[in-house]
């Protein structure tokens, strides 16, 4: 496995955007500028406790600029957000990865519909900046529970494209709620939809856009959705095509864990099937897809698998290009 080149950055500002959301500005301590990126990109943060977390860069890239991320404190989460929001201070150093992008903004569409739920505004905001700079036609819908939770409202109000922004409060008047029928009722082949947000928000929009072609709808979950009932965790076998090695995957372990026990380290990042870091070609066998990265079409083809969360049918063998 090729070792990833990490970058040391320093926190140069920390701003509370709301009660539970903090914006961090990260700068390099070297003369070399931070790597460039496109809208939709994220970075990995390597925490002191050994955990890795992904955060979207919420501004359009500009030369010699700092990186900006936002972190929502989740006391019931795995601890990473609490560590960052409570302990990380201006002047502290962090290790991050170069930007990676699995949520790229496609060029050439007539109109873009950007949909953000809560902290899911971060990659969407960079997209809006880019579309405005390119003179593209777009609209941005920012959905939040209440005025107090609209952490990015002040940032949005300073943008030069405020006429393209629509803020929807769950506890506000009915007339200002997101109108699914108006937005998605009629399929418009030349329009593309981008959405990012919590599970309930994503599920609602997925349902409302079910009749749209898959290529017109792009999405990024910022946390793993609740697992569906009825999934199978039975044991199966993995064959590594390059070495011929056969590895047993137990019913209570992931492919990544089984590979590690056998001395093969797979590249992973989120470990939740969100980021795509561990996507691996499948040469033979039938994957059971539990990730939220591959498209429905890619899952149907069965030619790739997310090693961190997906599996094979119990008692079967799957051959990977490893």
C-alpha cells in the first residue's frame, strides 16, 4: 500500500457559528501552499486518539488561501467531534490528508439545484461559490430545524448570490418549507441535483426524486444511515487474485478486519462506507452492498465493493483484485 502524504496544519481561527457548530481555519506552516481542490472535496483529520474524521472544505479554492471546515459537536457520536469542538484551540497543530473528492461538481448542466440539510451545507456552499464564479444558473436550498440551528445563515447573507438562496426552517411557516412537488415533480433532463445532509433529509429527497434519472441526482451522506434490518452477516471467504490467498471473513468482522489479521492492510478512512477510500474491484462473486458511496447502477453491476462495510453472501467466495 502506498503511504499517504499527510500535511501538518495549524489552527489560525476558531469561530462558534452556533451552539454546537464551530468553523476552523487551517493554515500551513511551510512556504509551500496548501494543495488545490475542487468544490465538494474533503480532508481527513487525524485525531490524537488515533481516529480519522472527514470534513468538507466549505469555500471555493483560491491560491495561497487557508482551508476552512465546520464541525458539528455530537455528544452521542464516536468522540471525534467533541474532541475538536472542546479541545482544539487556535495555535494547535493537526495532521490532515490532501483534499480528496467523491462529490464532484459536474460541468455543462443548464441549471443546478443544491440542497443542504444542517451541517451538510459545507460541500454545497463551495459548489455555490464555484457556480456563481462560473456564471452558471443555480439555486441553493438550506434546510434547518430552527433559526438557532441555521449556523451558516450569516455566511450565506454575505454572499453576492443571495437571490439564489432559499432558507427553510422546519419550525417556520408552512409556506416557506421546501416544496418537493414544485422542485422535483417534473423531471427536467437538463437540471442536476446535489444533496448533502442527515439521514431523514436525504431519505425524503431520495423519495421525492425517485422518478429522476440517476445521473441527474448526486448525493453525499455526512454520517452513515441507519442499517436496514434483514441484512446478512454470515461468514464468507475472500480470495485475493494477485496472490491466490484465501481469507475467511467471520460473521462479526469486516473484510478490512479479516485482511488485517491476514497481514494485508487495505486503505480505509471513514470505516462507514461513506468516503470510497476502500472501494476495490470485484473479479468474481456477488457482493452485498452496505455502503452509501457507490451508485445504484454500480451496485447492480457488482464489479466493486466497499471493504469496510460490504460483504458477500454467507458461505460463498468473492474474488478481489488485491
